C-alpha cells in the first residue's frame, strides 16, 4: 500500500509538471523566434534564448541560427532599443528603482501608450503577478510604482497633469481613481493623449 501511495504521488507530480509546461509553452534555455531592435531603429529577425525574466532584464542572447554558436551574440540593455520573444515585447529603458542608482534595463511592456507600464522582475519568477509595475512617461526615466505608496493622489495627479480633468479626479480622491486603479487611470490618460496630440 505504501509503494502504491508513493507511485500515486509521483504520478500526480508528473501530471502537474506537464500541465505547468503546457501552460507556459516556453522552456528556459531554448531559442525561440523573435527579433531585436537596434539603437538606430533597425529590426533584425532571428532567435532569442528564452531565459528567466530577471535574467533577460540585463542581457539577452540573439542568434541568426540557434544551432550555430558562431551566430550568437550577447546584448546588454545599453546595446539595443528592445526585442521581442515568446509573445512579449521588451524595451531598453533608463530605470530608477526605489533604492540604488539609475540603470539601463530591458523591461517587459505591459501597457502601451504615452505613459507606458512595464513589469520588473526582482525574483527568478516568470509570473507577471510576481512582478513590480514600472511607469515611464514619454522619454523620462522610468520609476517603480512603489514610489506611489505614499502620496499617491499628489504624485499621480502630477503624472497626468496635462489632462486637468483626470488630474482633478485623482487629486479629489474620487471613486475609481486610487492606486489599485492605476491601469485604468493610465488607460484614460493615454486615450486622452492620443486624441489631443
């Protein structure tokens, strides 16, 4: 009976592992089709080595032929404008975390617009729920959403200050204009920006 129980547990773990793999669809260490964007805006199609997201934030390996080591090139965030692999777009942006100096990092784009939201992976997880949200307006230095924990209404209204009606709603702490609605606030700002610029 004990050996049956051990076999049953092992089978459950194998099934769970298979489901996790099929849900993820991408395997760490393998090359997948993608592209890089050079600093002068040129797109180069090829293959990118899929890694843990916190690793890809610093550097990636690009290849024109993934089977040939001679075609592989490592790129740090300062050397490219961005890349795309596994259905995710990454931009190379200047970033200032809550502590530490400003750095150039690849960040996974989560919401596009004049104000962009990115995901920053401080751990080895590739799960977006484990990521921190990073905010970048135009060409400014990106910053961690954590800076909004104190003084959200003042800081967020300053972020969207050109859209005076939206800034007033945030400043006045109207329903639906709080930290937990950040994505909706940024969506509203970006829609206004597209119409007016």
